[in-house]
C-alpha cells in the first residue's frame, strides 16, 4: 500500500541488520499469512489513512481487492492486514510485511496496486496519509510459530484480532535500555501468552531512534488486557517510568478482519 505516485523507498539498515541480510534466508511460499511467517526479519509498513465518509464504500472495495491480489499472487508478500480505528470512524490502520525491499517494490508493480493508486489519486483522504517503513527487529524470531497459534485460535473468533499500531521516539541515551526492555517484553509475550498472536517492532527507515510496533491479540481487547497483567509487561512498564521517550508515544487500536488470511492459511 502506498499513496499518490509510487514511493521510492530509501531503506536504511536497522542496526545491526541490513535489508539484504534480512532477505538472504529462504523466501516464503505464497501461502504465508499473518499467522505463519518466515524465519527472517521482514520489511514492514504501518499505515494510517483517514478517508472522507463519502468515499468509504469505494475505499473498502478497493482495499479488499488489493488485499486479495496481494495475498493470492505475490510470493514475497507475507501480511496485509487492516482495520478501522477503535474510536475514530473512517480512520484505517494497515500493517503489511514483505520479504525485503524487493518484495514491496514487486507489490508496487502489480495490477491491484495500480488500481489502488488510481483510487488514491481521486482525492479520497480527509488528511494526509501516514506511511511508516521499518525492518523487523531480529529478536521477533522468538515467535512460537504458526502451529501454536493455530491451536490457540482453533475454537476462537477468526474475525476479531485486536491490534496496536505504535510509534515511539526514544532518547538516544536510552536506546540500548529501550531495546533490552522491549525485547524482553516481546519474548515473554510470544513465549507465554496464549492470546498473543504477533509482537514485532523495528526502527524507522528515515528517523533514527523512532520505532514502530505491531501487536496482535486474539479474543478482542481481553487478549491485550491479559498481556498488561503479566510480569514481563510490568518490567516494561517500569522501564517506561524512567522517561526514556523524546515525545509521547502514538498508539492506534483496531480490529483486523482475518477472513482473507484464514482462507490462505487453510489452503496452504
């Protein structure tokens, strides 16, 4: 997903990784989804779009077709998830993952992306789009894997995955402590919380010490509420109390429709 003319993505290495090192591991099959990821860091997007109410239905139809085309025909596309903001109507959050910059650039050459670009050029936005690129931090490979997630969600509601879109600007002197604390919370969530489906983060490709996160919990808000009661989250909250941020964190909450991803998982 992009807006206006096709974006030229300037990828700065996420220390100590580079995009090239992130894609040298095997490429995923076209059947991967939000619940089944390759064992390598990925090129990610967090996007926020504010749509004019009069354009809502056209927007949704365009996005559904873009998602369908992305997940069914792009071998380097891993995740394409979106949902409406929990409190602000017609504000939509997106999370996308591709195997390397190459995967995203291949996405921008597809017919379904061209259709999206045509829609984006029709003045459907009530505010400028926010598109944030980052490379997934390598520590997220502690994910327990698709098999465990399938077992957790087997009897659950596939249409409700509660997600967070987070941006944090960290003081340079607090960087190492921030990474240590966040990785510890991430490891605890993915290794011990049955409702934690995804927890990943990475540094902004353009702004040093600005980090983006994507979290997803099954069971609606309750999954996230359970996360906030854990010992590892308590340690993360304690670190946040040391005032490590250069600006207040920005957090968006939304629920993802997993139908497209479910179909892909079942046929994989």
